[in-house]
C-alpha cells in the first residue's frame, strides 16, 4: 500500500479548488520550443479552439497529464498562465522525478527552478503540447512558470517520482 504525503495532497486539493473558481479562457497556438525539454502533441479536442470555459480547459489540460503519467504520482496543480505556477515542494535529495507540463492557450511561459541545479530552464509553448523534464530532488524545490508577455490560457503541471 502506498501513502500520499498529506501536505502534498492538501496542497493539490487547494490548487484544484482555486482553479475551479476561475471563469474564462482563450485558446490558440504558439510555436516556442525549449532546448532541454521534450515536446509531444497532447490529445486535441475541437472544443479547445472554440472558447470553452476555463474550467473545461483546466479539465482538458489535467486529462492530458493523466494520460502520460510516468511514475508514482507525487504532486500536481493548474493555474492561469497569467497567474503562473509558483510552487514549493519537498523532494528527496538525489532522487529522480519527472515534471510534466502542458499549457492550453496562446503564447508561451518560462519554466525555472530554485535551486537551479534541480532542472533546466525551458520555454513552455501554450499550444497543447506536452513538456517533460527529468528533475533531481534537492530537499526544498521551487518550481516557477511565468507567462511571456501576451500569453493566455491555463498551465497544468504534475510531478511523478521515477
């Protein structure tokens, strides 16, 4: 039997509850790519291009991440691209994890880590493609995803222990 860190579970629930309160979103495509990250198209839904509610876009982004789970679930969340992702989590020092990100909308966002040795900076395109990066735990790790100027939509993230 496995157990989930109560702090991570409560944090995930808080993030999920807050994003459900969000109201509107636009959809489009961006073509930025990252040097160190890998990208692959996420499952597409024609509703994503017709302006669904932000809640629907969040559900689509989270479903795309669920489809590519690459290990034991550790933590996840979703935010408006304009709000960004700013999360701090405790990762076992030296242990490997996989960070999966997907952004539904337009434009791009920048991914960064503190400490920087955790992973590589990368550009996350808001074109529904999946960005994956292997990261190394270093106790307290901060993950930031900040929108580029003019970016809109939703960014969802998931960390799996591998």
